[in-house]
């Protein structure tokens, strides 16, 4: 039997393709997440143009990496790409918001049913912890009380994602996250209203948690639907008020 020895020598400074690929993915993911959080944080108005060169400088990365990040966000409906014109923050449409909300209620209704059926005690403990973090995280930004803080957005996303985690349907979870981001984008650009200020969103989250832990599928689905519908009602009220007063 003959043994064949592979030539594994590489010149000094040689980068293996896998290493380059991993580094690229890491840079693209970092740029995407930073840009995503700033869009959701209301840094740019709906419809605002996103200049690749300016963003590359802001996030200290290459234009190629930034284009990749923008393209991914376009796939998540947070950014719009118009040929020969470039990238823009997604526009707002009440009709689209209503459709997104209904789709979200149905998708997550199915997801939470599977999660309740498949979730174990470890998941329950992690869900309680995620809810605790959400309740203890300040919702409003200290520099602008009318804007939601990045920390709360992350905790809110983590709580809702944890609810669906045991369903083990990756496509459903990804779609739910995309729909959630779209709703946040709408919420960040609504003016403060009495409906928003008087809403007890903490009680809504507690109600969802209680229904899920009780393994009450019908109640969990209903409370999620009420939770998302209230958000849409608040946004509609705000945008309607803004139209009457001539504000954004």
C-alpha cells in the first residue's frame, strides 16, 4: 500500500479560503446589525437615501461590505433598492402595515402553538429570564424620550423570539423577526399620542408570558394578536394625527 502525502505548504501570509469567507461574513454581519439598529432607532426618516460612501465611513468598513449589508436589509424590507438610484429607508404605508400585522398574527399564532407543544422546562426558564430583562430595561431613550432605546428594542426582540424558539421552524422564526422589524420602523416614526402614552405594554407582555407558561394555546394566540393589533392602532392614530396637523 502506497501512502500519498499532500503538499500542505502555503506561502507566508497565505489566507485559506474558508478563513477569508468567515472574515467576510463577520464584517458583513457586523455592518448589517449596526445599520439595522440605527434604522430601527429612527436615525433616518422613511424614504431617506442611504449613501454607501457615507455609511462606509461612518461604520469604518469598505463600500463592498456596506453594499452587502444594505442588500441583506433590503431582503428584510427595512431598505428599498431602486435601480440607478440606490438604497433608501423603507417608506411607510398604513395599508401595508395592516397587512403585515395580520400576517404576523397568523404566522406567530401557528408558531406559538408549536412552541407550547414542544417547549420544555429549560425553555420556560429562559423565557422567564428574557421577560425579566425586558421589564427591567428602560423603554425610552434618555436623550429623546419619544424614541425607543436600542437596549429595549433588543430585549423586546429577544423576548418574542424566545417565545417561538421551541417551534423549531427556522423559516417561520426568520419571517416573524422580519415582520417585527418592519413594525418597529413604523413605530419609531409616529408622533406621541394619548393612546401611546396610556398604553400599558408591560401588562401586555406579562399577559402573553402567563398564557404561554400556562400552556394555554388559545389565550397565547389571542394575547399576541391583541398586542400586535394595539401597536397598529397606536401607529394609525399617530399617523392620522400627524396628517391633520401637517407633521411628519
